[in-house]
C-alpha cells in the first residue's frame, strides 16, 4: 500500500493510493485524490479493513460516493478505452446532468427507485429524451464497472426503461441546385468537402479521414463506390461511428 504524488496536466498535484485487493499477487487497485489528507484517510480505512479481515472492495463499495468512484472510473477505464470524442460527450453529461444530482450519493445507496426519480427530475430541469437516455447509458456502464470491480453486488441501472422519443423533424436534404450555389461561393478545397457531405452523406469526421485510395482504385481510376471505413476522433483515426464500413455510390462530377 502506498501514496504517490503526481503532477496533473493543469499543474495541480494529485495523490494516488495503490493497493492489492487481497495481498500481493492479486488485483492491484488505485484511487486518485486532490488532497493528500484525503488520500491518507483513505489509506487508513484500507488498513483498518485488513485488520478487521474485511475485503477492501467491500469497504469502498459501502462508503464511496458516486463522484469519488467516477474519478477512479475515469482514470482507470475511460481514458484508456474510450474515444476522445466520447470522452468529450461524457464530460458534458457528467458535469451537467449526473454529478450535480447523484454525485454525493454513496454507491450502495443508489437504488432503482432513486434512478427513476433522477430521470424524472432532470426531465423537469430541461433534459430532453435523448439526453436522459444518454445519461442512463453512461450510468449503466459506470455501475457495470463497479460490479465487475466488486464494489457493488448488482447494477441498479440495468432494466431502467429508456424514455421514448421520435425525431423532432425529418432530414431536409438540399437540392443539387442549392448545393451548387453554396459551392460557388467557396474555395476549391472547401467546395470539395461540401460535395462529399451533401452528395455522399458522410459525417464530417468521416469526410476528414478520407484518403485517395478511397476514391481511386489501384490503377488511379475513379471507383464506382466510395470507401468509408475510417473517421477522425479527436486527433486519432478510428472506425466510423457505426463501427461498420460502407460504400455509397460515388457520383461523377
């Protein structure tokens, strides 16, 4: 068991407590704190749990708040496994719709009824149905990790009904004459991008990840179908949002 001081990217100190869940050779855990005093108190609670013959994970699951667990979940899981664009979306959900409402609740105190009440409250406070459903998806993933890490015995978000909603408006595709009028006002590179978005139906992140081999074949001839198999996520090239490649018809000039 140890406390390590680290320097965050913003220049502030952070204090990381590292420990083995049941002695050396088993799973190693860590928790990050902004204040050394909090890290020391946490380490003391772990030592007491071992003296009493209790599993550290059970003690943490009993006493940690959701906000405290979210810090660990973010440092240990999210930044490693999630895309930068997903992290950016999650940051907004956490800061605006999750932590202010549930952050101070202890993990063990979050029940199905509390989650239902939470959904009703954020609807009253202005969250639309898609936002509610995204927060539920995020919370379900967080609590799933809490169960896997043996902080909880069950996931209180599993089975919570999503809010029904329909698209508020239909997609209004622009006629070619309108697209060409827009292109006429732009430089050549930007006009080409507008063509790809308007005529091929690509997302901006997919269009920015296109390469010549997606447009031309091995002989340098235009393909009949455009290859869409990559997308930008932050500064990284990844798979499309749908996780599947596709080949829309490649229209001639």
